[in-house]
C-alpha cells in the first residue's frame, strides 16, 4: 500500500511542478503540454525497448505514441480541450496495458502509478483552464 501511495503522491508533486514551470514560465505552454503528452507515451516505448519486450509489445507501445501524437496535433488551434482529454485518457493506457492491472511488466509499477496521478492532474488542469477561458470570453 505504501509504495502505491508514495508513487501517487510523487506523481501529484511532479504534475504540479510541471504545470507551474510550463504555465508560469512559458509563452508556449500549450506546445509544451502537447510535447509532454507525446513524451509520456514515448517513455513507455523506451522502457519496452530497454527491457527487451517482444516485437508485438513494441508495436503496441509504438501505436500508443502515434495515437497520442495525433491527439496532440489535433488539439492545435480551437481544439485545446482535446489535449486535456488526451492527458486524461493516458492513464487508461497505463492501467490497461501495464502491471499491476495489465500484463506488460516493462514499466516499473511505481512509475505506472506516478504517471497515473501526473496525467490526471495535468489533464484536469488543462480542462479547468480551458473551461475558465471560455467562460471569461
């Protein structure tokens, strides 16, 4: 229980740090959030490659990178909420494929849980930010 809780808390702190760094210091925040979504998927592909996963696992992780890249590109312009939903759906990818729920073991369990809370916090931030901007206009 404690390793899972610690991992979730680690993800929360990392997410708030990421949001603060990007949102308060960057004129190109949306671009950085898009890149971050794709990087989140690439990390799993890299872990699969490092831990010598089967070619089918590498193909599935590669497909995930492609899906999240398409979401990131499609979120440009007037569809920024799609970026929030990309971040919010990434934990589903994490849990369905990777241990302890999924069967893939190339990602350390602590990382899966940290990624889960990180992704949800970033996604909720973007969703709230976009809702607030449209209400103000």
